[in-house]
């Protein structure tokens, strides 16, 4: 691949060439899900390492903050196979963070976590992409039965079966997921299920982004990623109050209430509803542990967040 990299920026009229940049080394990498919490970290990490980033996202407006880090952008919904045509042309590596968690709408995990990533894989194969890095989710016995996790595992298997060089990243819960505890602490009280003793070692998005960037040029086909601190949910709640400098007020809700609510929700709501909610709610009532590979600490994240504006 010796042609110059074209920088594109999406306008209301479509994708227009802005200018050409000469080849300066580094790989050409498509980052799918570029505007999400993790995707933004990955785009910036790859740019910092000298790679040429093409950002794939659904929303043009949300791409604007990445303009300094992404040389190209491609706007499409990855569940639309036709819209993805050409997104991988001239690309060496695809990094996908595409997933349904945190999203609403009419789509299910099988549409997004499996279907959208399968569309990306097919387009990558057509374009002759050399490597595919997929950010999946932590392996934990309690999670494997969930539809969202089953959809992710199905894509992992499709990726392995493709024969393309690949890496599957298996991160634990992100620090941003636990901002909910800080938000509750700001309001004066944190609610925990059970006795608060279930354990997890959440990881910062920047640590996962570093692992993704390593995987672009590495040879590992599977990477587990967890934060350095194994914490109970009780300890996490106390860290939130400590960051705010307020007295801890914690209410424990019987865990069986959540289990009953989940069972009822699965019976009464469609997959597009309970498929999104059952994952975080299950994490709250089970141990979810990963190898401690990250460097950043949740307490520091809370301290920085508490020093900024609420919300």
C-alpha cells in the first residue's frame, strides 16, 4: 500500500476530500465505534503512536471532537451492510468496539454485537485487510448465559473461523460504568445489591486502548484486561464518597429482588430491552474478575471526576 492517505471530513453534503497527506509511516487503521467511550480512547492512542486512523461512526456530529486524531472519517451504521461498502479499502487493520451496551432503539445484541461486526468482518475480508482486533467482554461464568455475551462469543468464533489474523480483547467493566456510584453519592446515598461483597476489578478505557494499540501489531490472539485493584462494590461506593469528601450513606437492597426483577423483565420485555439491561444488572450480583493488567486506579478516576462539574 504505497498510495497517499486521503483525509476526508464529513459535511452536510457528504464525504469531501480536504487534502492529501504524504505517507509518514504507521499503519492505516479503521476504528469502528469511534465515538464511544472506548473508541475515542483508541482513536487518540493510535494517533499518538503514529498510525493513520479512519474513524467509523454513525453520527457525523459526534465525530467532530476526533478531528485532530482521525485523518479520515467514514459515517455509516455498521448494521447496514450496504452502507459499509468501501470503509475498509486501503486499510491494514480493523479495530472494532461496536456493541449494544448503553444504546437503546429497536436493534438487539444479535443485530449489533454479532451482525454489525460480522458485516465489518465481511467487508474487511473483501478489502484484503491483514488483521482484525475485536473488543469483546470479560469472561465470567455468570455472564456467559446472557444473550448479549452469547452474541459477542458468536462473533468471536466467526472471527476465528475466518482465518484472518486477529486479536480478541476481553476487558472487564470500564471505569465509566462505575460513574453511576459517583452520581448516586453526589445525591447523598448509594444503593447496593446484597451485602456489597461481590468483587470486580474495573479498568480504565485508556488502559484498554493501550492494549488495543498493542494488539494491532502484536501476535496474541486473545488478551484479558482488568484493572489493578480488586474491589468489592462496598469498597467502590466508599471510594465515591471519599472522592466527594462526604459521609458514606449506603443502603443494601436484597439481591433476590434484583434476581426476581430480571426474571420478570425477561418474560415481559423484548430482547432489545432486557438484552441491554441484564448485563450490567448481572455484574452487580456476581464476582467478575480479570487478570490485573491495567495501570490506572478507580480512586484516581473518581478524584478527577469529583473535581470536575457534576453529571
